C-alpha cells in the first residue's frame, strides 16, 4: 500500500495574525490582520488531530472492500487537511515575522531530531545503502520510489521540508510580498497535474499544490476574507469533508477523475470555513483537549507509527493481524508521547532559544543604514 502520510507537526506557539497575546503589532501586516477572531489555533489543532487519525486509520485499519479504495481515500483526506494546515501556518508565521534565519532554525530543530534518528536507527539498521540513507537525511527521498523503499511514509516529510526551504528563499529574496506568488504557483502545479493526469503522487510537483492551497488561505485571510455566516455551519463543513473523502474513492475517480484536481482547494476551504465556527458541537470538538493532545503528538505518530505494526505485529491472517492492531495503536501512541515530551520538546525549546538569540543579534534597519 502506498503511504499517504502526515507531514511534520508545527510549533505550539504558532499564532494567527492578530493573536499577539498582548504584544503591540509591529508592522502593517499584523495591523491589517488584527481583526482576525481569536481561538483559531485550537480549531486548527483539532483538524491536525483529525488528520493524523485519518492517516492512522488508512494505514492500520480495514476500511471496506479494497475495490472502493477506502483506505487511500481516508488517508489522503487526512494528508490534504494537514498539508493545508502546513501551508497556512507557515505562511501566517512569515507574514507576521519575515526573519528567515530564525524561522529556519526553529523548523530544523523541530523536524530533524526525530526524523534523523529514524533514518539512522531504522533505515540504517535495516541495512539500507547510502543511496537510500542520504536522500532521506537530506529530504529529497520523494524524488524516486527506490529511495523510499525503507520508509515509504517519508515522502511527505521530504515534500514538507522542500516547501520550507523554498518559501524561506522566496521571502529572503522578496520579503513578505513574495508570498503572493504562492497562489499562482499552486494553480500552476494543479494545472500541470491535470495535464499529466496525476491523481495522487509523491513527487514534489505532484503534491505541493496542497501545501500552497493552505498558503493561499492564509493570504486570503490576511487580505480580509472571512467565511460567510451561512457557510460556516457544521453541516456544511461536514458535508464538504464527506465530499472530499468520497471524491478520492476508486469508483468516483474512475468516473470523475478531475475531482482529484480540486482536492487541495476543497481542503483549504474546509479549514477556512471552520475558522468561522461559533459555539457548535463541531467547534467544541475541534477545540477539545482530546484532539489537542493528539495534535501535540501528531508528528511523532507520523514518524513512528509504521514500527508499531512491523514484523510479528503485522503477521498472521486477517483476523489475527487486525486484532494485533489494538496493541499497535497502544505502541504508536505510547512511543509518540514519550518522543514528543521527553525527546523532541526539549530540542524544540533549544531551537527557539537559539533563534531568539540570532534574532536579537540581527541589526535593525536603522543600524544597517548606519553600518552602511
């Protein structure tokens, strides 16, 4: 089964425009976005939790007859939602603060420790050649199916890191305004997919429009777009998620293949509409502690979950194999909890401290003029 996997988790302190927690806005970007309602971060955490649950279900549970492609549809839905969140939060972060070097430092300290540990211990431990190890260490493993043979789910992590690098270079060259190229690039990538009939893919140009669609949502909110009240309803959002998921089942793709090309924008619209939720049950669910906790450990769940059903845990007939899945879920969540709070979190905090130190040492515009 081809992995449709969850990319990297984001920092818990990521804020939306206007959520400055008492700090005065520092530029026009923040001032213009200050009308954004608060509480969005909890809703986004809810979608992050749902997305990893979709990925786990798609990889670890029997979801109907294989002829319907239910496993791929559910996992791909989770991936589309999470890529949307990735593009949205990263773009929002850079709209608020375009200091590229601190941004890169924080991203590297968040992603590299666990990913590289997995590459060295698991992929290296399986005897993978350097031609496989190096692409996974440097996050271009999605360029070839052969380099993903030992860790199929690392394709999405490679794609995520490539987007970080690209958007950092974009902002370093053109500042915040360069981010407005992302909607155009998203449509261009989607058009290329349609021209080559790519429904799903692991290569960069086969999937990066899903991240860029999230970036487009961030830019739309920055320009003042808000979900209309009639559309920000739980039943509308639930219906859109159902359509998104059904649109990726095998029968629908066979008859309506072009549904796959609007997948990035449907996922972005689902997230965008949810930002307008008020006090409904769906809003309470998305902002709840359960999904918040799952979101917190989602990156470790993504990286580690294949180990929970490897070897003996994945052996046996259908009944035996899926009975063992109970233990697999326990192992995945237990390992993700330990990794998140006792391995990753201290290193993430270290990365933030280093980034803050670098930012304090960066000259202000007036100092740069005096130096020049």
